[in-house]
C-alpha cells in the first residue's frame, strides 16, 4: 500500500526461450507470394504495473501499463521462400517484437 486506499502492484516475467514462425504476405501484388521467417532461442520479458484505488474494502479501480518484448538469436534464424526451406538457411537474421499498452480495471473481492 502506498497511502490510505492506494496500492501499487508490479510484475516482471522473463522468457528463457522463444520460438518464432512468421509469414510476410504481399496480397496487393498480382501474384500472391510469401516469405517465411523462422527462429528459435533468444528470450523475452513482460513487465506490468497497476496503480489501484480502493473505493471500499472490497471494490477497487485502477490503471496500468504492460510491456512485452521477445527476440530470437541472430545466428539461428532462417528465411525460407514460398517453395520451402531446402538445406541450410539462406539468410541469417534476428527477429524481435515489442508491444505495450495501457488498461483500466475494476475488481471486486469476495469475503
């Protein structure tokens, strides 16, 4: 509790391993083609914080934020064409993703 009626929560999670598979579609071209990207290894993290205010002993409202990030190792990823992956990867790459957002919440605690 920060002060009378106020609470701050924070959570952190670490991902020790990630596995990624994605396709890059180009549907506005005359021929529909895709390239497939794959990777594994790497890691990730998720961080969340919530500031809540207790209206009563059982009812609270709050606002929070969340951040996600995931990445692969740069030496373990393959770029495959629409004809598939044959033999060794053609291009080594590193893939990453970051997302963040805010949210509002309300909760009711049962006695």
